[in-house]
C-alpha cells in the first residue's frame, strides 16, 4: 500500500478513513496474505508519516474529535507490515502495529513517540504497543523524554527490525514478506499472534477499547 497524502502523510480524518476502508477491502480479499505499507510522497520521499494531523486536534467540535479518535483506533487495530523514513508519534504507532519494520538507514530520519515534546500524552494503547515492542524500561525513558530515535538507535532498542540503504527498502521488504509467507497455514500464525497479544487484548477490553 502506497501512502501519498502530501505534504507529509499526516493522519487526517479523511486520510485515515480511506486507509481503513482500503484495509477492510484487503482483509476481505482471500488472496491477500500480507501487506507492505510505504510512503510514495513525490515531494517528500523521506517521510513515512508525520503522525496524527495536528490540525485535526485543534479548535474542532467534540463530535469531530470523537469521529477522528474513533478512526485512529480503527487504524491501529488493523495494521500489518511496513517500511519507512521519518515516523514521529502516530507515524511510529502506525509502524509499531506492523509485524516487521524496515527503516531506511539515513541519520536524518527519526522514529519515536514524541508526544510529551508536544505537550500531549501518548494514550495508554500507544504506550502499551511500545512496551510490547521495546520493553518497559526503554518505553519509560522514550515516552517521558519524547525521544525520536535515529535509525541506529532505533535498531539497538528493537524499535525497528532492520536498517537498509534507502534505495533497497522496498526490495528488502518484499523479500522479507516472501519469507514470512512461507510459514504454512494462516490459522497457526493468527493463533500465535493472538496468544502473544492475549494480555494486551484483555487490557483493551477492560478499557472498553475493543
Ligand atoms: C481528536 C483528538 C481527540 C482528543 C485528543 C486530545 C488530545 C491529544 C491526546 C493524545 C493524542 C496523542 C497522540 C498524538 C499523536 C500524534 O501523532 S501528534 C503529531 C505528532 N507529529 C509530529 O510531531 C511531527 C511533526 N512534524 C515533523 O516533525 C516534520 O514535519 C517531519 C514529518 C519530520 C517532516 O519534516 P520536513 O520534511 O522538514 O517538513 P516540514 O516540517 O516543513 O513540514 C511540511 C508541512 O507539513 C506540515 N506538517 C508536519 N507535520 C504535521 C502534522 N503532524 N499534522 C499536520 N501538518 C503537519 C507542516 O506544518 C508543513 O506545512 P506547511 O508547509 O508549513 O504548510
């Protein structure tokens, strides 16, 4: 899936709604077993996603905010596999929901949950997704300081799985997907994933988020 919402793929209500509809269609397509998500901004190829669209969260009616927040949660519940450049906040969340993260190895790009730097709080389910990926201590430091990690640092704490030269990101993502798809049978993979996420699913249920 190619994300192309200039200038920086910020996650607006319209963009997220389109994303969710596309994912729903793919989910219903029995021939689709995996998804690589990438950014193809022509003017700005270095950004995966700038995160939630800040303009959607300021000066809007409670109804609009409710609708926006609902679609943010929908998006997070649906995602699969990614490759990327800069991914702050919601952009990082988008990639954290994927099974495997491949990042372009360019120190100009960063990834992380930088909400505190913006004076906002990463919601519980952003935090929990991060904990499940990089562990509690790394999350504690990352979230309180609102850290944005350069690729080498992100790899070190396990926030991304692989760094590759910028021009090879998509090729490596395709090779990785091919390897993952050699695992036989959807049921065993889905069941394994559900088991891994059991506690988190229960927490979400307790918070009435699913
Ligand atoms: C509905 C809400 C319900 C209530 C919730 C209440 C409170 C909120 C509580 C919790 C929410 C927490 C969860 C929040 C998650 C988020 O994702 S917040 C967004 C965080 N994102 C960022 O901090 C990224 C900011 N952007 C950047 O760092 C950079 O723009 C970049 C992505 C690295 C790209 O840099 P560069 O190439 O230098 O490009 P520019 O900075 O010049 O940007 C180009 C234009 O894009 C606009 N823009 C950038 N980011 C956003 C964004 N997130 N939303 C909207 N617009 C964005 C930027 O303003 C530039 O526009 P102009 O050219 O100036 O018009």
